[in-house]
């Protein structure tokens, strides 16, 4: 009889795992044998075998309740030393989060109490270079950690489960120490967007506002915009990078969530029209929540952050021209060199030209509007922008 090699066993279980995920095979004459073999493979000594078996876990327990599946996944995760296998199990756990939020939350809390780290036996066997092996393992480790972040963020904001909510609040209050935020904030873009369920949207804005406020406090206290990074320790540099990523990600996701990107490029599809895009009331609510948070991000004085703030504010001017104009003046002047950027002038100067044509009362007679308009126009004219200079000369009354 031919002896089974590790590679043959891997492929055999992979094939049985595929069959176990298909109902017609699970209910066939071979179903019991397929299920028993795959079930046994969940605790095999070979991590690749366990991984393939884990991929069929939901099929193996298709008739069980969601909470029963979570209990099974919890048992496997607690005893699983391999990063590759635990990543598969976490993906499956995440799929149960909506149906069984409390059970999934408790599972995450239990996992958090365990020793972190993983058995490095998951290093890909086909890689022989040690650096390549390490890189591959790091990528899988990152994927596993990101799955945890996704589940925690989802549970905290949509179900307010205790462990997830406490964890998210801790991340937001200490952004320098938690690089998880750089993944959590992009995850919640749809929760921010105009038309999102109001309570969920409110909670999500509270989260990003807390995170960006804490990040700005750290950034300002450490002189982030002016600090010589060569003088920082690796830990100090890492923490500074963490808070800048929070500010950048927050401005970035609010910009994309607003609809400004799609509007600028005309990317609304026929499906968008049929499903109903955000209403004026949705956008107005979004603007009210977003503007203060955008200004927090702009106060970092980091040019890339400011640019997405500016693009979002220009788009949201449709809701309240005066509020956006004042906010833009505050954002643009936060960085002394921002007006010299061609991308900046390409957004702001056309906006100022439109205001002169469509909002003359605001920019010629409203005291606050005039002041904000003068600030913006002076910034870009002073930077030598030809269109801004022409606008300044053409409407010299603004400078009286």
C-alpha cells in the first residue's frame, strides 16, 4: 500500500473540504464519511490540514444555530497555535457577528486574555529564503490582526457589545499606542456616509472625532509638524506615525464618504440612481457632523491631510456656503505653504470664482464671509497663483 506523504494528505483534505461545503455532497451517500474525515482533520497535527478543514467549518455545522457555531469556533481558536489557521477561523467568526454579537464579543474577550503570538510552523514551505519566510508570516499575522479589528469595530458600532465597545474606546483615546486605528477607520466609511442609519452614523462620528482629537493633542504636544524625526527613538517615531495616520485616515474617509470623489468624476452609476442617492437632508446631516472633525484634522498642519479636508469642505459647501467658506479659510491657513501647492489652487481658486458669481452677498457684504474670502484669496494670490491674482484685481472691492 502506498504511504501517505504530507503533501498528499493536504490535497486530500482540501478536496474533501470542498465537498463538505456543498450541500449535495453532505447529503449524499458519502456525506457521513466526508463530514467525519473533515471533522477529524480540524485537530490534525499538520496546520495546513487543519486550515483546509477549517474552511469547511460552516458547512460541517450548517444545521446548527449561529451561537453553536460560535461556541465551536471559540473552542478551536483558543487552542489553535497557528497564525494561518486562526486567520481562517477568525474570518468564519466574523460571519457570525451579526447573528450572534454577544457570543462573538465574548469569544474575542476570551482570546484577548490568551498569550499573543503564533506557532511559526505556518511559514510557507516553498519559500527557502529566511527574509521571504518572515515577510510571508508577517503578512498572515497582519491579516489575522486586521480580521480582529474588523470584528471589534463592527460589534462596537453596530451592536455596542461590551468588550468591543471598551476596546474601540481605548483605541480612540490612545491613538499613539494603537495602530489598529489605521485599519478600523477605513473599515467604517459606509457608517459615516450620508444616508447611513442615524444612530450608527452618530456613534461612528463620535468615534472618529474622539480618535482625531486625541491624535491631534499628541501631535501638537510632541511638535509633530516641526519635529526632527531623526532625533526620535523608534517607539516615539512609531507613535508619531500612528497619530498622523489617524488624522490622515479620518480626513480621507470623510472625504470619500461624503460623495465628493464620485461627484467630481461623475461616477454615479444607473444603479445608484435607481437605489436612490443621498438626499439633501442626508448630506446636510453629514456636513454638520463632518465639518468640526475635518477642522480637527486640518489643525495638524500636515499638507496631505489638509488637502482632503479642503476637497470635502468644497463639496459640502452646497449645504451651508458660509460655514464651509469659514472652515476653508481656517483649514488652508493652518499650513503656511499649502497655498503654493498646485493641487490646492486647483480646488480652492475655482471655488472662490464660483462664490463671486453665485454668492456675491456672502463675499462682498457679509462681514464673516468677506473676511474668510479675503483670507483665502490673499493666500493663493500671495503664492503667485495667476487665477487668484486676476480674481483679486477684478474684484478689488473685496479688499476694501
